[in-house]
C-alpha cells in the first residue's frame, strides 16, 4: 500500500547534508511507490502562543501537510548536542492550539547526520523525548547515526554502496512501522 510521508529536515542551510541524505533516502528501492513531501519549516516565524487563535499561514501549511500524511520522517542535524531550534520551533507550531496537534498518532522515523563522530546521537535522543510527549510512535531499531563523509552519497546524490543496504533496510523498517500504526487523516 502506498503511503504519504511528510519529510522534515531540521536544517535550513542551502547545502545541508541532512537535506542531501533525505533526498537520497527517498530514492532507495524500499521507498519506491510511496510519496514523500518536504515540509517548509524555514518560513515559520518563532512560535508565539498569542497567535494560537489565528496561526500563521506557514504553520497552517505545515499542519495540513502532516495531517494528510501517514507518517513523518525527521532528519535532524546536531546543534550543540541537541536538535536545532528551527526543528523544535516546527514541533511547537504543529502541537498547538492545545488539543489540535497535527503530530498525535503519526508514526515517526528519526535519522540524522553530522560532522561529529556521534552522528547526531544526542540530537536524536532529545528529539525522541519530544516525539514521545507528542504521542508519535517512533521507530526504535535500527538506529541510524551517520557521521557525514563525502563518500556517503554518490555524485548523482544516491546512497553509496557502503551504506545502501543498511539504509534501505531502515527505510523498510520505517514503512513497516507506518503500516502497523494507521494514523487518522
Ligand atoms: C554544529 N555542528 C555539530 N556537530 C555535531 O556533531 N555535534 C554538535 O553538537 C554540533 N553543534 C553545532 C552547532 C551549530 C550551531 C552548528 C552550526 C553546527 C556541526 C554540524 O554537524 C554541521 O554543521 C552539519 O553540517 C549540520 O547539518 P546540515 O546543515 O549540513 O544538515
């Protein structure tokens, strides 16, 4: 069964490694036949609770995208041993107003790449903490902590031979989780 997946990349950088990894992931054989749509979190203003009654357009767009999705794929960089503020800001926008969260029940995949050896391990743990509170069943295993290297992807932006089978298996596991947790749309 084809699924619709919202992809959220926690970096706004033009050459983002996480964005490149996300683009490569959705081209893996296991992802074939499913629809992946990147959310625009860079247009979101800083969250302000005063705006809950009339959320900014970018927040409404994010919530519509996620609400219409069967699952959410998160790619987080690691900033100072946590997730970037832009990603937390997006999570906060989507969670409000109280009782109208777009996240609840949506199965989540968590991945990330960074320059450091721990490969976003700490950022992912912080993100998982928030996802648990938001009631998102998240794929636990396999975990993926990727230290960025120039041979991770090929020149045409596909996953290189070294990581291909592992990441393809991860994508398969994520889509199995999505199938096991049908979310209201
Ligand atoms: C970083 N970087 C970084 N890397 C890491 O492994 N652990 C960390 O805690 C941090 N902290 C950190 C803070 C800030 C403010 C910046 C800008 C960067 C380096 C980071 O891994 C690198 O910039 C990646 O390229 C970020 O991901 P994108 O933007 O390429 O997707």
